[in-house]
C-alpha cells in the first residue's frame, strides 16, 4: 500500500495535464512485438476508444489477450503496423505468466460452461420471480428483499456477459447483457464498459481508473487532491473538505446508495449516446435508452399493481435498491480500494500482470461467499483472466497462488472481515492525513 507520507511528497510534482482524447489523437500500441496504429480505427473499437488511448505507445500484449481470444489477433493485421524502434522488455516473470496462461487454456479452463450458466441463470431469475410473487401476495418487505438480492446477483451475471465469458459469440453475450443489465437492472451496458474496461486495464491508477475516482465523497490516496482541488485554500470552503476526515465512518451508510447512483449515471450516459462521437456507441442509443426507460416502467407498474399505499411503494423501492446497492458495494470496494495505488508515472514501471497482482485482493473462498460475491471474491483470477467462466475460478485460484509463490509475487487473499477492516483502515488513514495537511487541523 502506498504510504500517506510517500503520497504527499509527490503532490506538488503530479502532472495535472491529461492527454487529450478523441478521434484525431494518434494512438499506437505494441502487441507481440509489433506496433499497431489504431488512430483511424479506434472509434469503432467495441470496447471504447479510451482503453486504447490508455496504452498509447505501450506494450498491450497481455491486456489484449486478457480481453480477447487468441483468434482475434489475426484481425490486427487490418491495422497499419510496423516493428517498433524499441522492443518492450519482457522479463522472466512475464514470460512465466504467458506460459501459465497458455497452460490454463490448453487444460480447458477457458472452455465455456453452458450447462452451469443455464442453472445459474434460472436460479438468479427465480429470485426475481419470488420478488414479484411476494409483492402480489401482499408481503412487500419480503418482495423488496428478494428483488434487492436479485439485482445484486443479476449484476454478477451481467458482468460475465459483458466480459464475454458465457458464450464464445460476442453477439450472444451482447444480447443477453443488454437484457440482463439495461432491462432488468436499469444499468447502461456501455456506461459500464466505458468504466470497467479502463478499470481492468489500468487498475488503481489514480488518473486513469474511474473506479478509484470517488471525490468528493472518498479519497483513497492523497495524490487525489490536486486532481479535483488544485487550490487547497479554496478547497477549505467546500463542505466535502470537512467530511473527508470522517470517511471511514460514513462509508458503510453510503453503500446502499450505490445502485441508485449507478442508475442515475447510466441514465445520463445512455441519453447522451445519441450524440456520441463513436459511431459504434451512437447506434446503441436506439436500444440502450429505451431499455432503461422500460426497466423503470416495469418497476413502477409492479408497485402500482401491488403496493397498498404510496408509503409502501416508496419503502419497497428504497429497501430493494438499498439492499442491491449495499450487497454490490461491499464486494466491489473490498477487492481493490485498500490495495496499492499508483499515479501514471509509477504505473509505467509495472507490467500488466504485476499491476493486477499488487492492486487486487481476493476474499477467502467458500460456498456462501462464492455465491454472494458472484465469483468476484476471486478478483485476482478474474483480473488476470477476465473471460474465464465463473465456475472455473476456484480451481484456477489454487494454481495462481502456486504460480505467485514460484515467481516471488504477493497473492493477496484475506477473509471477509479482514477485507472490510483493511478498507476502513485505509479510509481512516487517508482521512487523518487529509485533516492534518489539507485542513491544517
């Protein structure tokens, strides 16, 4: 973990000028020893152009194979390419990881598990059916509980469809994720991909990973300060500045709001797709936005048909969304936020594999946790192999732990209570330093 003292030493030296993005910005990257120019094509990239710009002039070999099948590499030939003047350094550990990845592929760990996902889909949607049943039966509290748990579990299913981990076909994965995410949960698929792909590629890099950009509510490293508040004197006038020292106390009360915040962000994002500069994303407005509206219409219809009063309807909505948001947040936050963070210059010193292992923590596995976390308690394996089916992660976690030991790199895995404690300790540590150095108290 980056220490508070080391963070503050670099506050004044942090480069606040971010590289401009857009269709005209030159974008090149290296894969398998060849430099590809994606400047003209990047706006058509299904995963968004931002993730390509994050790897401008860098070796993207390992992040490419994390997100794509080996067969996709053939499509790279359509891009202008040449041999770079300087070949990227591939150290022994990185060579070992690439051999490890090929071994897992050869042993079938990437093979699709259609039968298991049929079972998982039916079990997940049974929670939704119970939520609807109890609403019509007049038990609105039970209905809200089941619907909240369904929204959390459906979120994990959508996550796997969006990573193309269920089907080999991108078309089928996309079809199911739009239904599971936009229609059933009110989350925009492309809003999620825009954030999540960058999160995977540049995990815990403060200016680049949107998941750790939580100002003004939370500060995970004092290097965050100049990103939003470059003038400390003016910052003192803001209410948020006075709250940060207490962030360890209000994080748990905040978690039920996560789903509501994500729905609002999704709505704004999907509405703006109509004017998006990417022609690929612009087309998705035709179904992204209507599906979100349909989700909210279905929820309101259920409440209108079943709730005895406006008070009961509002209580159901708050309870269901609060449960869904809280259950998502405590898994998402515990896996990365208390781990090492980097500024962009530090990140350049690490390859993709080391970055994932230093910035990611597993929650100790078990039948209950595996179900509750939707496999995301195996965050290390998921970040190294994002397209791996969920039911293969437990076996691969044992192999990954062994590989880490053989290659002298930490494998961070703690029980659930310890993960929560580490998160709160991180918030408290940074909050105290904030109070001393920003508020001068």
